[in-house]
């Protein structure tokens, strides 16, 4: 007899370890670590993960039996080990960490059905034909079928448990570009044609989700020859998402073949056409100079061809028989990268993993990847857990982006997890950015630099405008004149402001009353001219006509956002085609793609947006970028504020001059002598990193130090104040020799709860995490009993 230690995947209860279950003889061949199984838990049957298979149990004679093994590829053992590492490093529970590496269980349903036993089969053959009507019958809620209990007592019938996939829609037709282009097209029809042209071929359901095109709009494109349709492939699996992973037999010889293929790729680097010398050298660093588990930082200016290096490295990795994972900050903002990957590897299956997929679609994608049918995965942060077989290359595009850090528990960083996966699998990590994070710049020993754009030019220099001399309007004369000239010349312009809305806040000029969110300690932002909205919790209310405190109507708008910039452009350039891209406009992927598609069309246009417009977009006919206010991130109370300001200026400036015409970048600021602005304008990135690293060493901040934040929240301000002081005192006494305690910080309200933060700063990472883990284990229940929630954030992105 053998037993399985199973960890139940339930949200209603928190478990620290698994439970032992007996493995029925008929299920034994399929039970292995990582397998998903159906097990009894109390009065329910739930899904769990097998952690271990063993021959003995401490609970002999008291264990229940497994009920079924799910027809889903098991979680690879390296991902189970990764979950344990996440649990330890990010100070979270194993249940929370395990959920990250599990296949999506939301698409799995457990059915109870009657099954004939051997004795029941014999009884049916002997004349008990009523048994045949019960065989395979699903049990309904509220009771058993007539006579079923009597047959069960005789041993003729048993209840079987089966798990199957639900909510999976078979794939639709594959759409390709047709020979014709209708003269009149709607916005979504244009977006659909653009997506198909970029990708080469797109499945119908995916195209509709990406562009929001209606069934009628799609039929019109097909009827007019703009798109061509191919029938879906036969044999789509719905009941079985399964199969097992391809057997990795002959691992030693496979590794030798992979190494031989890699050496062959190195030897033929000079034969790759259309590569610049810097790109060729970067590929040499990735393919020829690295060891398994190494990291390479591809530090390339905007437009320098980093994506081509990614694709060449991916091709060499695939030819070596290994898999490729390409991480992007946000799928919705990196459609061009996804399209290039699909076009380059048109003969291979590429899985794109993102939150827009249903649970059933994610499950099928998981199964295809785990079986080895798919060797290329493109995705955002959570795709770092994709169960790729024989992972050989992990690309992290725009690695500086804060989107790689999850804000909710477990607050993991996909860049750190990618490094751990490379250590486990022997993969190489390629991190690319024009403005790498200071921590990555310092940590990664091997740098590959791309100093020029692929056309041989340099990104345009930043022109700094001192706004202390301008007190009228949002635009300086220089920016207004440049904007007018670009539009008159038939070119495009981008205006960047990292704040949405019309005005930052509303205040009564007579008595000073300012409108605040009733649930958060922040002022309400004015959107349009009629709505006040909280940027934190989303609370909204009509904008007032008079002050409720004094009854006067002297209401003044302070600060400005993208809506106000949009209004000023319309006043300056009446009739110009003007687009806005911020989180209010891009509420869905379809709307976002619609804006980008319209902006890419020929003709003069102006795009106003937040940091969404700074993420890797390529518009060759943009000749002007204007940064309306460079100070919003500069004076933010965070030690990374200068780094973020520098990165934003370089990134958004890189959208200009990417075509045949030269570009301009005009930066408006009230602090023209600020270090990140001066160095970004001078193009002195090496100096910026050197000075920033020295500043961090003096202050003990990352990468010179290590930070852990504990976020405390509760419904009572007084209670939270006590909890914050108690936490700081306890940790100060426990970590006196290895860490410095900062806080508790000021208490604020957020979404109706009072919040404060305690920060631990240390240079002894392992010792501090071990002490914190033990302290949290012994104190979490005490805090919970007093109504205080405590959430750790290891290596916080924001302070």
C-alpha cells in the first residue's frame, strides 16, 4: 500500500501542510508529485496537489482514499520547489505560493456518478437490468436515485468521482489578411486588419477579444475580401485537457545535443544577415559567453533593435531543442512585440498567456505547454510560472517596468523569479531595457550595450524649458510653436503628462475647503467638468456648484491632468485629430488597441497620454514629444523618485525621431537643475547610474541594502496606532543587530481602512528574513484576533 501527501486547494481554510491519503491500486500509476487529484475533505470532495508519494503513514488505518486523478499534466517538480522558495522568501503561506504554479482549477468540475462494481456487472448479466440504468448516472443534489442505496449495500454499485473541464469554447476559424482593402472602414475594422497584418494569422475569438469588432463587422471584412478564413482544426479536446508531459528520456544526451547546437549557433553568428555589429556582439554574449543560470543585461537605447536580439537568441535556443519564455510588462501595451514573435516563428505554436483568457482557455494553454506541444510562451508577469519543458531562455523585456512586481500578496517580483527558474533549469536570462533599474544594473555582471539606433542615429536630445519663466497656460511658447509646426508639416506629436483627469483637486477660494474622498485620505480629482473621483478607490460624486461649508461659488481648480492638456491642444490647434491614452480611455484591450491603431494611421495627429505611451511603441512618423510637466515623479517621497524620472524622460523621449525625419523632445520643468533631468538631457546614463549607486550606498537603500515592508491595516485608527508601535518595538528588539526599523509611518485611510507601514532595512538578508518568518508565524493570529491585517512586502517597489 502506498500513500500520497496531498495539499488541498481550498480558499475557505488555511493549511500549512498536506494530508495523507491512501492511493487505490488502479490510480497508483498516475499518482506522482505535482499531480492534481480529487480527495475527500470533511463532507466535500476537493482538488488537491500531491506533494509526496511514500510507502508508510503515521495515520495507518485512519486515512481515506484518493477519489480520482485529474487528466491534467502534473505540476513539474521544479515548480513545486519554486513555490516553496516563494513561500520562504516572500514571507507568505505555501497555499498562496502554490496557487501561482498550479494550473487554473476554475475550469475543473468534480462530478459524482454511479459506477458498477464487478459484482454489479455480474448481477446485471444475471438479470438485474435496472443496474444498467444507474451505471454512469450523475448524482443530483438533494438525494440519491431510487434503489441506489440498496444496490450499494449489496456491493453492486459504488459512487465514482470524475473531474472534467468545463466552460471551454472550441477554437474558431483562423483569419488571415486578404487581397483587398475596403475604402470605408470603421475604427474596429481598421484595428482588426492591423492586428491580422502584424500577426500573420489570428484565431477568430482572439481577434474579437483584442479589437472589440462585432460579428457583423467581421462578416463585412470577410465578404469584401479584406480577411480570409480557414476552418478550425478538428479534434478539439474538451473532456480531457490532459495528457502527460513528453517524457524527457535521455536527458544527458539531450543536454549534449543542446550544447552542440548552441556551439553551432555561435559559429554561425557571422552568417546572420542584417545585424549591426553591436547586435552581433550582444548575441555572442548571450549564446557563447554565458553559463547555465547566467543573466545578461541588454542595455540599448530606444530603437536600437533589442527585439531583434531577443528573436535571434530565441531562434538559436529553439534550434537547440529548448524552450523560450518572453516576458513583457503588459500584453495590451506590447502588441507589436507579440506580433513580431508570431510572425518570426510562424511555423511554431506560440502561447500568449494573459488575464483576458477564460479559466478553460488558460487550462488548455497550460496543458499544451506542460506536454511540450508549445515551446514559446509570451506573457506578462504571471507567465513566469509557465510549465515549459526544458526551458533554455527567459527574456524580460523593459525589465525596469514596475509592472513586474505584484502589489498584492504574494508580492513576488517576476524578475527575481525568472532568475530562480534559470538557476533551476540551466536557462539564460536576457534582461532588456533602455533604462535598466538601478538594482539590475548593479547586480548583473554581464552587460551588452546597443548605443545607436538601427538606422545609425542617436535618440534626439532633450530640450529643457524652465517653466519658472512661464506663468500663462500649460504650454511654453517653444512647445506651442513646435506642436503647431509638426501638425502643419503633416507629422505626429506626443504630449506626455503622468496624471490623468482635468484638475488635481478642487478648493473653495473663500474658505479653503477641499473635497476629499470619504474612504481615503486623498483629495478627489476633477474629471471632465462634472465628476469628482478618487484615484485610489474609484469613489465618484458630482462636482459641486457651491461650497458646502460657506455656500460661496468661488471654486478653484488646482493642478492639471491629461484631460486639461487635451482641452489646451484643441484651443491651440482647432480641428486637429486628437487622441488620448490613459487608464480612463483604455478601460479595455479593444479600446486601447483602437487608439493605437488610429494614431498609427497616416496623417497629422496628436496623442496625449500618461506613462502608457512610453512603453515600447514604435511610430516612425512621430517627430515631436513634449513632456508637459517633468516634476510630478521627481519630488515623490520615495528613494527611487529620481530613477523613475530619469527613466520616464528617456523612455518617452525615445518615441520621437524613429523614422526618416529627425525628432525633437521638449521637457517642461520647474526644476531644470535637477540631476536626473540634466543627465537625461545630456544622455549621460553611465554617470547617472554611478552617482545613483553612490547615493544608495550612503543611504543603505537597494542595491546596497535590502528592504521589507509590513503593511498593517484595520478599521480602528487607535487600534492600528497601537499595533504599529507594538510592531516596531517588537522588531526593533528582535532584529537589533541585523536591521534598522523605520516607522511606523503616518496612518492614512485607504478604501475605508486605516493603514500604516513599518519598513525594515538590512544588509543581512537571510538572517533578517529568517527572524521575520519566525516572528510572523507566532504573531499573525494575535493581530488577526484584534482585527488587524498584516501583509509583508519583500523588496517593495514603492515606499
